[in-house]
């Protein structure tokens, strides 16, 4: 079974996404051709360390195996919900338990079941990981981590002000240590197993800082 982990690329209040027909049959064209304009860190996407500074490696430094292959899922969701909740290192450790994790890790909060990602509430009241949680993740020897929630507290502040990488702890602690980030994914609640194959493919652009992806779990 294949499970699509990506949000749709469509008009969204957070992204001035543009899509139109550059060549249309109604205008007499022989072919239909769609043109679209979007940035490398919109919608479901992955980050390479170059995103945070010119001294950090870009996409060319990472093999496909760093973000494709055997993956593990941990569940940090709570019966009382996760709105505005900061996941601690203890929350993550409990979710990991005694398991031996694969190098690619997805963290399931089920925030998508509480709040629609198209709404502002999804972003300004999202759960997030604390600094201690990121420090713990950084000890696990991971090559990539994916989230079904906006994983940094300061992501909510991007609506109001520029936020530097140092204030987005997933980027400062994980990404700058070559742990790739798979951001704004969804449907983790549909993954019925703890370990599976993950396929996460950006466009083959050279020397990129990030790219939208089609991310799929095979279970």
C-alpha cells in the first residue's frame, strides 16, 4: 500500500502560488502547457543545510539514501490534544521507547486531525518541539526527520516578522548538523506500522537549498 504524505499544491493564504495555462486549446494552441510559480520551501518540501547559510552543504552533498529507504514512525500525540503544546525530550524518548530506529524518522502528532492546514490556526497554534527534544533527536544518528506539524515555535511568527535560522531550532540543531528536514507533511495517521519504506523525491535541480517533494510511505 502507498500512502501519500503531501499536502496539495494549490492556492493558500500563506503562499502566493500562481498557476495558469501558458498554452491553452481555447486560444488556438496545439498543446496544453501549464506554468506555475512557487518557491523551494512552500507546501510539502525538504530542506538542505544550505537553506541556513552559505557555509553549509547544498543538495549535491547528500545521496538519495539520506532521505529515501527504511524509515521509522514515532507517535507523540496526546489524548488531550496537542494545540500549542511543546513536545519535550521526555515525550520523544517515551515515543521511541526501546526501539532501534531507522535512519529516517517521521514524528506523528496528529495535529492534522485537530486543525485544517489551510487555516491560520494550524500555524499559529501548532505544537512544536522544544530545544531539549531537538538535542535528543540529534543524538540518534538520523539522516532525515519529517513532521506532520510546523515543528518550530517561531514558524508561527513568520506571519508577522522575519525569523532567522537560529530561532528555528530544527534548523539550528538538526539541519546544520546534516540531518535533513521533511516539512509540512501529512497523513501520518494513515500509516499503520512503525517501520516502512519512505520515498521522498525533490526535483533534480542542482545545488539547491530545498525543494517541494512528493513523499510516499510504502507499507
